[in-house]
């Protein structure tokens, strides 16, 4: 019997253990405990796995939902964190702390209506719940119901009058509502209640900073640090203050303290950004590199490391870092934006466009993605799309400065300065020291003819940066617009003294001297610049233009030849040389000289390209193609040869696919040249791709609005696309500017067919 009893006991124990293993409630608790252990070690991905197992075993285990939400939040996974916080709040209705955490995360996610509903449910259960009252106030503030928010905060103050944090939050809402006096009083009341509260001092500091009282703001931040030396926000605030006040070196110990003291990767990211801003590439890389090896920070660290490598001009390393991120997370918007900007820095607007479109699709609420996409559209001359994208950014944030400036610049470049001026006035009213916006506003005011207002804003800019070459160039531009040649000369001379490498100052001063018939001064000036920068293609081209205006053909030719020698991609120099030879009747002589030179130096890209240009001007298209092909065999990226050969193929029934490939090669090397956009757009038109044709041809007409050939080509694309009215307007514009341009006869026939 004893044997049977023992056997029975063993069987019962085994059955009990089996039951424990299969009991979902017990299993959920076990997973929760293991998740908590991982969470305490900051092993958030491992903790998430355990917490998910816990809620799979027991979906109504609110504590596990709450911990899962916090783990998601610790890895930066906002959407999943918000979902789990909301579920935890439903499952733990009597847990005030859980409700408040859920509500605060809803606020962070800008889900203000959900936070309001949660606060109201909490108040239904307990009308005197201060935390619920504050949550309600913050949700109303988020929905811009300032009066309702103030009333809710005041009720919270009445419920707990000695809670300093409530006064700080009340002050913030009153400040947003424009009641600065009441806001300051609330901030100071918070300090009166709790003089050792770092948050109270920081709230007042923020108010003082926004009011322009930087000295008092610094004092309050330091009082916050005295109260709690390791307070992360206070340390970040003082570091930001030091950077704003040109004391960046003093910020480093505070940022390092936060990076060392706070868990997670975010503080270290902030430190790396600081180093990057100061140009300390190695220090930034040293902060980020260890984080790449950790699974929870791999993505964020890799993206930031790619930005560091871009600044270090190590683009291949940046591409590799971003490729690794996108292999893991193909729809990571931050990685896509960074990659798109990298493509832009490489003048690859085609890949930049597709990448940034993907970024916006991945996160339509990303301001950074919208701005980068808008900028790319603008670079490609896609004015309609750029305008829409900048407006999308302003829909997300109506006061975004970069979006306003980008849209305003787009308007000015497209002869819509009247639309740009209000946008820029709003920026300078909000930020009076924003120099870029003020100078762009000056451009807009000149364009609309409001010289008195332009002078007013120029004076402000001169007060902000009296020795800035950019500001002095703007002064020269305004003087030129007012036909004040002496004033223009003085301003551009001052700009050139401030920045001897300023092309705008040099060009402006040369123009002023030539306009005043001071040819000797102009020649002396350009030769002085050539002595300092003998191989600078921009200076050489300006020298050629100066000599040409003076009628010195020999020096003009020498300067142009030197230009194409140092910059084989200079379309303008080739065009000037060809036009000069044509006007002088020297095409045959020039061709023979170039043929002799090519026979001695067959791999010279400039010589082969120039020879092709001369042959093209003589109508010897097959020989010109041969010469351009020789240049491309030496350098497949020779942009001028590629562009000209593409045009010949497109206009002489050549291979359009080959022409398109050549034009795209030219576009990659010369993304902002109107000649290339015209070639590319015309090829798209010939292939029947009217939408793409309109995009490229619009870019060429934006840069050369009075060019009759460009307007004619754009008219053809619109006609092909079915927009006869737009085609008619463009044809009229082309023929009005020059009734005898190449193609004018065909333009007249098409216009006649479109007349009502």
C-alpha cells in the first residue's frame, strides 16, 4: 500500500505542475515577472517579447499592458505604446497612475480628444481628482481651447492650491493665450510655493527666454541646477543657452552629464548632434558607433552616423549605414529623408525625388520629409508640385519657418513676389532677427517695386549683420534697382572686401563699373581677381564677359578657352565661344585649329566637345556626333557633350532612348542648367511623355522666362497633354518675345490652329 500511495503522490504532483504550465493566468504572471526583470536591465526589446507573451496568455492583464506600453515608449515606438497605454487605461479604471500615464502619452501623441475623454471618465469617478483635472486642462490646451484649459487649471489649483506644477502648467497655457502678465504671475507663484522645484524655475526661465530677457533666464536655469544638479532638462536648457549665446564650449559638460546619467540612447544622440554642430566629427562618431551595435539603438544611431559621415564627406559610408537601416526597416521615414538629402547633396535629384516621395508616404506627418520633398520639386522646376508640398507642410505646422521661406522663394523665382511678401512678413514679425527671411523679403519687395519698404528692411539687416557680404550684396542689389550706380558700386565693393570670394559681389561691382563706363576700373578689378584665383571657372567666365563688353575679342577668347579647360562642364563658356566664332565668321578656322589639337590630344574632353559645337554650328551633325562621342568615350559623364549629343539625336530622328539616357547623364551633372532641362523635356515630349516633359520644360522656362524656344517647347508639351489654352498662351508669349526665333514658323501654324 505504501508503494501505491507514493506512486499516487508523484502522479498528483506531476499533474499539478502540468496544470501550472498550461494555466494562462499563471503563465501570464511568469512572463510579466521576466519582462520586469528585463525592463529593469533596460533590455527593452527582450522585455517587449515577454510582455507580449503575457498579454497573449491573459489579454486582460492590465499591468502587463501598462508595462508593455512603457517598454514600447522606451524604444521610441510611439504608435504601439499609445495603443497599449489606451488598453491599460481601459483594464485598470481604478489605477489613477495608469490612467494618468495613458493620458499623458495621448497628449504626447497629439491625440487630444482621446486624452479629454479619458480625463472626463476619471472625473466622473472622482470629481476631485487633481491629476484628471490637469489632464483635462492639457487636452483642452492641445485643442486650442485656451479659455477652457485655463478654467480647468484654475479648478485644479482650487483643489490643490499648494501644487507648484499646476501653476507652471497654468502659466504655459496663459502664455499661449497671449496673457503674458497672468502667465508670469503663475510662473512666479509656482516658485513661491516650491522654491526648490527645478521645473518651476525652468518654466519661468522659458518665459523669460521667450520674452528676450536672456540674463534673467540664465539665472533661473542655474537656480534649477542648484536645486537638482543632475536634472536632465535643466542641463539641456543651460547647454542650449550656452550655444545660443555663442558659448558652445561651456555646454559640453552638461550634455555629457545627461548622456551618462540618463538611460537610453536619446541623450547620447543629443550629445552627438552637439559635436556635429561644432564640427567635432570624431567625437560625434565616437558617441554613435557603440550604439550601432545595440539592437534597440541600431536604427537611430545608424541614421545619425550617416549624417555625420555626410558632413565628413564620406558619402559611401553614409550610403552603407542607410542601406543597413532600410534593409531592416524599408519604410523608416527618417532614414528615407536622410538618404534623400544625401542624394540631393550629390546632385542626384532623380533618386532624391523618389526617395523623398517614399518618405512622405511612410510618414505623411513628417515636416522634415515634406520640406525636403518640396525643395527637391523646386530644384527640378516642378513648381506646381513644390507649391503643393510646401502647403502640405504648412497644413501640419502653419508657423513653420522653413516651409514659409521655401514657399516664398518659390513664388519669387516664379514671378509671384506679391504672394511671397505676406509669408515673409509673418516670419520677420515672429522672428525679427531671422536674417535669411528678411533678405528674401527685401528681394520680394524689390520685385513688387516697393523700394521704401525694401530700404527699411535693408536697414534692419545692416543693423543685425553690418559686415556680412550677403547683406552688403543686398544693399548693392537695392541700389541697382533704384538706379543708384554710385551706391551700388560702394555696396558691392564693401561686400567684396568682406568676402573676396563672393561671386555676387564681384559680378555686381563689375556691372556697376561697366554701367558707369569705367572700363579701366572693371579691367583692373577682374585682372586682380584672376591673379588671386587664376583657375576659378566663375571668375574666368566673368572675365570673358567683361572683355567681351569692352570689345576685346582676343582676351575674351583666351578667357573662354581657359574656362572650358578648367571646367569642361561649362555650357555657358562653350556657347559663348561658339557664338563668338560664328559672329566673327571664324568657324572654319576654329574647326581646323581644334582638329589639329584633337589629333595631338585625342583624349581632350574640352577640345572634342568644342569641336563638336563648331561642327554643329556648321550644320555638320554627323561629324558633330562623332566628336561628342569621342568626348564621352573619354569621360562618360561629360555633361556638355552628353547634352548636345542628346539634342542632336532628338532633333534628327535619332535614337530617342539613347537621347534620353544622354540627357539624364547631363542632368545628373548639371542639375540646375536651363539648357539641360530644355533638352530633357523636349526628349520626353518626343517620346509622348507629356507630364514629364512639362516638369522639365517648366524648369527651363522658370530660369529663362523670356526664351522663345523654351516657351515654344513647353507649349508643345501642354498641347500634347490636352491643355490647349495653356499651349496658346505660351505660343503667344514665345512669338511676342521674338517673332523670328528658330521654330517660329511652326509655332505660328500651331497657334493659328488653336485660335477660337
